[in-house]
C-alpha cells in the first residue's frame, strides 16, 4: 500500500501553519504507526515549500537529522548580506566553523581588510584613532581568535582575511588571542603571514595585554618570533614593554622573564610606556571589560616626531611602576637590579600631579630622604601654565608629610 494513502487531507496539511502541520503529522503518523522521519520525501518537500519563514524551516530541520541533510543548506541561501554577517559573527563567538562554511557556500562575503586601511599604512606606524564608529562591530576573525577557535581562525585566514586587521573596536586578532592566552592561535597568525607582524608597533599591544594578564607562554612564543628575524622591534625593546606591564599588574614571572631578555631598570625611554586608548591603564584590572571609545580619546601625543591621535604615555620609570603595582618582591627586584635612586624626579612629579602621598611614603620607607627642595627640583622644565597648579599641590603634600625644608 502507498504511504500517501495514509494522508487523505494533504491539501489541509501543506496549507496549515508549521505548528498545525506538525500536530497533524503526529496524529496521522501515530494512526499509521509510522515515524515522522519515514514520511515520503515528496510529502516532506511539499510541507517545506509551504513554510513561511526561515524560523519555521529551522524548526522543521531540528526535528530530524534527515531533514537537516535535505534542507540545511537551503536555510542559509537567499539571506541578505546583513543576515549572513550576523550568522557568521554568532558562529565565530561559538567556534562553529561548520556554520560559517555553510554561509560561505551560500554566497556570504567576509570583509578581508579593515575600514581604517591599516594594511596600507607604514609598517612602523602605530594605530591612529582618527575615526570612532558610531556602532562599532567586531570582525569574525577577531572574535574567533578571542575564544581560541583554531578551526574558525584557520577557515577565515583561508578566505584571505588579513591576520592583523583592525576591527571597529580597534582590536586585532593577535591582541585578542594573546590576551586570552591562546598560544596556538598566536602561532598560527604569526606563521600565516610574517610580514603582517613585522613593524615597530605591530606586536606591542598584544605583548602588553598578554603580559598584564600573565600569559608567559604567549610572551615566549612572540619573543621566539622576534628572535627569528628582523621584525623592526628589538627583543630588548619588547622586554622593556612587558617589564612595565608586569610591574603595574604584579606579574612576577613576566618581570623576571623581561629582565632575562635584557630589560634595563634604568631605561627612561617614554616609548615603552605608550598606551593606546582601548588598552589597559596601570591601575586597571587586567580582565576589565572592553571600554567604549569616546571622542575625548582622540587626544594624542608625539610619537617619533608626529602627534598621533589616541595615544598617551605613563611615567617611564621602573621603580614608579613597581610602586604603583605595590608588589613588595617586585619593588625589591627592581632595586636589586641596580635602579639608580637619583632617578626619583619623575616619581615625585607624578605624585604631585596625582596628589599621591602613598607613593611618596613608599619612597621614604625605602630609605630615600626627601626634602622640599627635591620636590621643587622635580618641577623644573614643567610648562609654566601647569607649574603653578602643581606647586599648589606640592605644598599640600610637603605639609601633610612633614618633610624637612
């Protein structure tokens, strides 16, 4: 007997809503002692052709692996570019490379270069905060790198996506992978296109975040890359960068590794304490959420002779960094490596600016004899318009601590 003889109300079946259809199918198949999976293909195709929305089709697909095999690809076809983009980001957040592949097979396009044209900039130039998108979007590669999905990252790289692109949050796949401790992703990105990471600033931000979060294996992998060729970022300079992050964020193993790689506790080059607007401040927790970028962040500083929007710098003094971090062992480690106590001027200057009497007290606890004359000398060379403001604050600190004149 034909299977179709069990379904006298076929017209009613295919014209009803999905819910009504499934309820009717359940009744009919129960009376015919037949599983829904075993319905004739002709009937299933007729049902599918009368479904009104992708949501209904998805519900039908989820009832049986057989339906997923027949209709799975169709679910991704005829979607708009916006819908494809949403699905791909959703899949990248969950490491679902199969879903991304289905979108690609259905004609989805993935942006291979960022809107800021970072791949066209001078390779030694830092990122520049010229444009702040009103509704910033992540890129699938950045998202997949953050969660550590090796399969998704590899798939997206195979599509020609720039491994060092800058998404609309001013994040890169490398920074997200390094900051999350995904050493395999870091190594994949580096090996995929070494030229993309050759430049004076290409790896600074990933190094800083990995160091702040204590991902030593990632740090070692990046240093290995730097040591294999001329990357326009010297190993010693990279060591100096992670030294500060380790001191600020109390990462003893990072500081020790930085010193082993040639970091100098008396190097006061301000380039090593540069900070891009989305990145961590010395006083912030390493795991803090991504900040919203505002117009005020466009204020910049001079980097290699040019004012560069979005950047600022902290005090280039390793003892100051250790005091801010407040880790006793690290403070002693800096002293043991020969920190010159004559270099306390920038520490005092920053303490005055922030009215930070705690750091001043820490200096005296270390045996540094401070006088009001030393405080006055710390303001030598300061902009005259700022100096009056700082002198007022300095007077309060000197009086509060009872320092000798």
